[in-house]
């Protein structure tokens, strides 16, 4: 039995044509891309911003995070595991290679308190906001 990826087009297009298109695009994209762009979620609440990068299979030591002139750059590399050498990939949908994402951070971020953690394939960068001091006064009319 051969393990194949389900393809929605298979029910609408003759199998030979669908398979041919799939192989052309997959082979071309895999050969051309030695880099990828990880998916990102950006969240905000009253206290901080959070950037979540989906990068499963990357070692913590393979991340590089820099902040220069308000531009936060995250880069790294997801390497093929040595256990796959000598094996033939029939389907390769996970992304391997180098990656980089950059973000301009708001001025209200406390740069010295930025933290990053990596857990369950998600890199979370916490960007705490400065606490705004609200000056409030009641002014009486004379």
C-alpha cells in the first residue's frame, strides 16, 4: 500500500493530470526554497504585546533575535534531521531551511524587559509596555 496525500482535485481532475501538476509544483517549490516564512500571530493587551512564531522542530540554540533601532528581527534555521538521510521523501509539507521575520516595535515597549521563550514549537516574544501614569486633577472654578 502506498501512502499518499489526499488531494481535493483528485475527484475533479483525471488522476494523471492532477498527480503531474502536484509533482511539478511540489518539486519546483522544494528545490527553489531553502528558506521559509513561519506563520506569526501578534497579540496585545493592556500590559504587553506578544509575537508568536510557529517554528516546530527548531532548537533553541538555532534562534537569533536582535533589536536594532526599533526593528525586532527573528531568524534561525530548521535543519533536516540526520535520521532522514538516505530516505526518499514522497511528501514533504513541513518547512525546512532558514527563516527570518522582522517587526517594527511600538515606542511604548520596555526594551530592557523583552523576553523570549520557546515551547511546543512556538516561539513567544513578550514585549512589555511602559506603564502610563495618568495624571488626574480636579480643577475648581473660582
